[in-house]
C-alpha cells in the first residue's frame, strides 16, 4: 500500500469544495491517526468560517469533511457541534470502567484439567470438585477458583482459552423423562 501525503490547502472556497465533491467520487482518503483527523477537521471548520456560512454551504463543508475523513454524517455533525460548543475539536477518550478479572488464565487452566478428567460435568458438580481439591486435598493453586459460582463456570467454558484446550466438547446430556404418557 502506497502512502502519499496530500494537503488540501489549495481548496479555499466553497465553489472549489463543490467541484471537488462532484469530481472525486471514487477516491478514498485515510488519516494516519484519529488525533490528526480531528485536527484537520478543526482546521477546515476554521478556514471556511463554518458557523458564519449559509445552510447550503454548511452542508457542502460537512460533505467535504465526510468525504475526506470517512466519517458518517452524524459523526461529523457531532464533531461540528463540539467545535461550536467548546471552540475546538478534540478527541473524547473512551476509557470505560471495567471490572477487574477475578479468574486468571491459570484458573481457567485448572478448570480445563478438571473438566477433562471428569468428562465435563455440570456446573454445581464441578464447583464441588474444585472446592474439594482445595479443602480436602490441600492444593493451594485451587484457592481462587473455589469461590466461583456454578453459573460463571459456564462463562469460563465459553472463553477462547477453554475452547482451544478442552478435550470434551459436548454439553451436559439432558435426561429424557416421559411426561403424560399412559
């Protein structure tokens, strides 16, 4: 893939944007980073004095931003609104709170060993086995996983690590009970 640095400093009027949008329909642009993209949007909005333009011209500038950045129209609108509200375009960090992982890959490995040894029993049965490993047989590595709930055992069984290392694949077999037979 070839990287070419292109500047759009030669585009200084709305009519040039209009011509650019008509002509270039198959060309795709890509920014190096989000920070660079947002900085470019800020420069374009300032260069064309976006908030003093007519409604029709604002639409052209917005379409130009959408074309050049690859953003959707609604994303571009949100960024433009941020410029109007705060005076500059900035990247909002998306550091969401995540609960700390209680069960480590070592705990999942212990679950895999237990399931492979016992042909993947039900969640409550596996919980009892894990608890016995720690309490009766005194194996210290099982201390953390003894606190697991039977329901969470099924969550750990759906992890990539478990799926790739377990030998038993089938789920717990249900028993057929005839109901209402005469």
